[in-house]
């Protein structure tokens, strides 16, 4: 699964002023990401506002991304839930053509025990037609997938190929990285923690920021994976303040406003989420201009 090593993008879902999916903007964004040299795109993740899309809209998003991508980069599909049987039953009849793996968030709201999390993922992995990336994000799910449970799953089922680790717990991440089986991927789920995680052996990131700055994030990750940490650090700090600002009013409100500032999409978002507050929007616009200038100077120097 080396095509999932590096920079993945948790792609947003653009909406128009009438709150419908803006397919034209989505096509534009997919091409923008691929031209920014990302390794893969994650469709129907949290950043894509999947929870407020109908099944028909989810299919439409998948179809657009798959068609525009046309095999150019790897695709990962968000496939999570807190009803194990319903989640696995939905495999039947779904067209997974063009996708390399599924990103499956741990069960939310139920707050299962570690044994429950283990059994859930074992059943999903057993029935899935594609390899599984675990997704640990305690801030959203209400429960943590421990290092011990992650490693147990990694060793016990060959269809579980990696994890998106968004716990923010470096000790937990180090335990996973140190004891994982060969080839098991550890991907950062927090943009501003990507470089530190790469420095201790992680394999890449599933990024929100890369929606707006795919070339910069990809370059940073490639530098770090190649051992060029001084070069990676320059890009990390170039993007650091903007990344912080993107999450002030929640995700994807911040990244959508950044993309609007870059004239890629409009920043419409569906309830219960709302757009960034004026003061946050102003800060994001200021930082986007700053990153644009610094990026121009950086890439001019590199070239």
C-alpha cells in the first residue's frame, strides 16, 4: 500500500448558494489537488460533511471524484459507523471500483470497550472488499482506540493495513510505530502534528490543510520522509499559524473559507455547522495572503 504513504487529502464537499453539491467546484478541486502532487484523496470523510449528505449525494460525490481522478492518484473511501452489522451489510452492491482502501472511524457515541472496538473492526475487516485503515479520533468519537488495540488489530487481520492517528497522544503513536508489523501505515490525523509524527517514524498524513495547499504539504511530507527535516521544518512553520486558524470555528468552516479566499470554491456549509465568524474569516484571509507570499518566495528559491 505504498501509494498511501505520503500526503492524503480529506477532501471537502463544495456547496453552491442553494446548498446543493457544486459538482463543477468539486471537479476543479480534484484537479487542483492532483496537480499539487498529493499521493491520495479521501472521499466522504468528516471534512467532506458526509453526515449531512444523503445516500444519493454521497454517491454523486464518489462518482465525480472517481471520474475526474481517472486513476491518476489513489483513492480512499470513508466508511465508518456505530452499527457494525449495518456497516458491513452496506458493502453489498456498492461500487468500489477505483478505490484502494476504506478509512473507517471507530464507533462513535456508543463508547464501546476496547474489546468492542476490536471485535467491530475484525468484523469490518473480514467482510470488506478493500483493505481497512483504522481511524482514531477520540475528540469526535468519545472513545480512544488504545495502542494495544491498534496493534492487536494490526497483527491479527491482514486486511487492516494502517491507522489514521488523531489522538494527539505522542506516547500512544510511538508505541504503535515501534511495535507495528512490517508495512503497517501510521498516518497523522492532525496537520500541525504531522512533522513531529514523521520525525518519529510515521508514514504521512491525511490532511485538511492540503485542500488549500497541496503542493506545500506534499513537499513538506516528502522532505521529511526523505530525511530533509530542515527543509520540511521551513514549510511546517510557513503553514503553522494558518493551520491553527482553520480550526478556530471548526472544520470544515475554516478550510472552506481559505479555499474561497483562493477562488477555488465558495464557502457554503450545511447546518448544524456554520461558516467562520467574520473575525476568524479576516484572520484566515490575512494568513492566506502571507502563506501565498512566502510560498512564492520559497518555491522561487528552490527552483
